[in-house]
C-alpha cells in the first residue's frame, strides 16, 4: 500500500469507528448489552465498571484483525491501526475528559466543552430508554440535545433527571 492509501485507510477507520460506536452504544449498550453498560450510568466508587468489558471484547477483535492483517491483508492491518487510534481518542475524550478518570480539567469553551456537555446530556436519562448523543467524537449542539430530551420526556420515551434542565 502507498502512504496515501495507508493514511486514507487509517482516517477512514477512525471515521467508521465513530459511526460504529454510535450504533453499538445506542443499540447494543442501551439494548441487549445494558447489563454491562448500566453501571456506567449509575454513581459508584469503583475504579473499573462492567462497562469496561466492552473495551476487552472490542480490543480482542482488533488484536485478531492485526494478526490476520499481518498474514493476509495490509489493508486489514492498517484498518485495525485506525480502530486503535479511535480507541485512544475515545479513551482520552470519554474516560479522561468527560468522566475525569485520568485528569482533572473542565473545559470552559470550545469543542471540548461541547463534547463534555453532549455526553453529560447523554447521562441525563434514567435507564436505557431514550437518550441523546450516543457518539463520542462528534457532538451535536447542546441546545438541540436538550430540546430532544425535553421532547422525549414529554412523549414518555425517556425519564430525564431534573438536573439536566431539559
């Protein structure tokens, strides 16, 4: 593969992963995988969560992709690298910035603030039903997310915490 093909493959994998993460978060984690994801939405003092098992599962799949890619397909190997890059971005943004697992910095403006607000609004619902902002890197306008939460609450789709202001 050429350098351009490698760069496009890695970037394409990162973009693909944001779409896949949105889908997996909405339909797996807030669906049949709720038993693992639930503790991520509830207060606790544990260092690890059952939700972290998703990282183990997805990480295992990527390891297999690296191995198969090494022997069979350069494209698959570089795609696995792109997934790994996405995983690092996710870890820094979601676990580090939003949930303060690694460092303590609360952004006051800009896109970082928007990411934090969007994910806080995701956590504004009680239970797995309804909700907004299932992605991790691309965040919609918080005002629109609040309006969507308000609509879901009024329609009886979601139970929204009072602290959410929606």
